[in-house]
């Protein structure tokens, strides 16, 4: 090959390489670059595979459909898989191992993803398009994103809050008869008081929520937690598997009160059950579960559009129908309640604590004491 030919050859290779590099971002572009492009792609994708139990509750799916059409002018096909967390993330991770991605929008706890590079790599960056494209257009989206913890971004946005407190049957007791602080339990008071013997409930998954979570940031040590659990067990509580089971037991009047995640209580009350909630004045344990978009989703633009819709219109609908808000949504009653509790210490597990195994260590130690 002559020198001039070589020059032309390498120049051609260089030009091709530049063109290829320029084309790569476009090829790798999952989401549209503008709102209009995302909307157009979403319409063409047509079907959303949604793994989340909430749209299947109390007619919410129909409410979502009507509100979505009003907002965007079309109705997507939604294939709903009504799963909750942690079942959703565990199933997803199992299927990914065999090369399956059957969800476009997935309900999953950020704490089960954060701090694990191999899991983080499975999800799209949704923060960038939500902030740059949707926040300027939708104030509800902007308000929620401002309150999502930095460590949950860019792959997850909170849509559900887990908040621990007391649920009680209004026909069997009243708020003024209930414990005011969780610190009382460590003093042999609260539900450890003999006057509550056999008339309160705890769960086994927590166990005895929020007891296991009192270890967050070392707020209580394990020996103190064990002591409180032993006092509670000695007072013969009704033991149920989950907070949902505990809430239903209280709603049905099996016991007067219980410690539990208070989410879902308002939904039961709206169905006519005599149930109400009370928050502890000294501490509040919170957690959250969000929506994520997996890499390999068949309808990523529709998933992103639907997620923006949930943040803008869906969360207020969920609160109005189910009575459940999330503390990251400044429009919600829960956010306003937390703001009105300046003395309560808010505790939430960090990804570092979870990855280090601190949460599991405490739960395992308490679980060993459960009957």
C-alpha cells in the first residue's frame, strides 16, 4: 500500500470511528430527549407491564386510566402484576438471572438496591429525565423529587411510605388511653404494662414493629431491644405475621390496639372499620418503597411517562381513595403530619447499614426470641 493510500485509509477509518462514536449515544438512548418525543414513543410502545399492587385496590386502576387519558390524551394497555415488596424485587432478581425482564415499571424498595453495584446496574437513570423534562412541566413531580433522598436517586422514586405507630379500635379504646412515647415500653409501661395484657398485637416479621428498627443509627442497642421484646411477650400479645394482619385484627376488634406500620389504616377506616392511628411523640420509624424502570424494559418511555403521571396525579388519587400518602409528597397529609411533629426523631435505615447487615442482624436476634 502506498503512503498516500495509507493516509486515505487511516483518514477513512478515523472518520468512520468519529461517526460511530457520534452514533452510539443515539443508539443507546433509551428515553426520548424531549417531552414530545417521550409522549410519541410512549404511544407507539402501547403496553405497560406494571408490577405494583396498588392499582388493583378499590378501583384505583379505573381512576388511573381516566386521569391518564385526561392528562395525555390516550389510554395505554396496562398489564398489571399485583405484587408487593419484597416479593417484587426478589422475583425480578430471580428472573433476571435467566435473562427475563418482564416488568417495565417495577415496585421495589430502594434499600434493597442501594449499595449493591450488581443490582444498581439493572436499573435505568430515571432522575435525569424526570428532573430535566417533567419537573418544569409538572409541579407535583417537582415537589416530590425535591424530597426524595439523594441515595435513592437516580434509579428510584418513592411512592409508598412505611411509618410505624399505633393502630387502635375506636370502640375498644381511645387515643388518650394509649402510650404517648415508645420510650415508655423500655420502662415496663406502654403495652408492657399489665393493664394491656392480652389486649394488644404485634407482628412476627418486624418483629414487633417498630422494635427492630429502633436500632437505626444505634438509637437503641440490641440488649435494650431484647429486654423490651421479652416484656411485651410476657404480656401475652396477639401475634400476627405482618402489619397488615395486625391492622385487620385491630379493625375486627380482636384486640384494642397494636404497634404496626400505620399504612393502610385509612383505607380500612373508609370501608367502615372502627380503626384509627396514633403516632409516637418521641420517635417515628419511616421507610419507603418506590417505582423503578429496569434496563431491558420493552416500553421504557411509557414507563417513564406513567411514573411522571403517578407522581403528578396518581399519588393524590391513592391518598383520596386509599387514605395513604407518602411523606415525600408535600401535598399529602402524612407530610403535613410529620412537619407538625418537630420533637419526634425520624429514623430510617441507610443503605450503608443495610449492606453492612445491621438490619438483618438485629431482626435475626429478635426473631430468635419470638414464640
